[in-house]
C-alpha cells in the first residue's frame, strides 16, 4: 500500500528517532506532504475501485459455481 517516498514514508519498526526524523522532514515540506497525499489518493482509487472489486468478486463466484 504505502510506497516509500511516493505516498508515504516508511521507517524501521521500533525506531523512534527514524520516525521523528520522517515527521520533521514532512513538517518542513508542505509541497511534499501535498504531493504524497495526492499520490496516496490516486493509489487508493486504483486499488479500491468499486467496479474492479465487484468484477473480481463476481469472478470468484463464477469459479466457485463452476465447480
């Protein structure tokens, strides 16, 4: 879901310094925050498009019904 540097920032687990650093970078760069937000929305719209999900669900039902 999250692509590091594209629609969010990934930090190592249990690394509060890395988390603080990532937050500080974003706080200081409103343009980057805005672009990451737009990119995240585009990604979500691609992955969770209602028509795609309905089609995929119906395909599963068809395969199950076919045996």
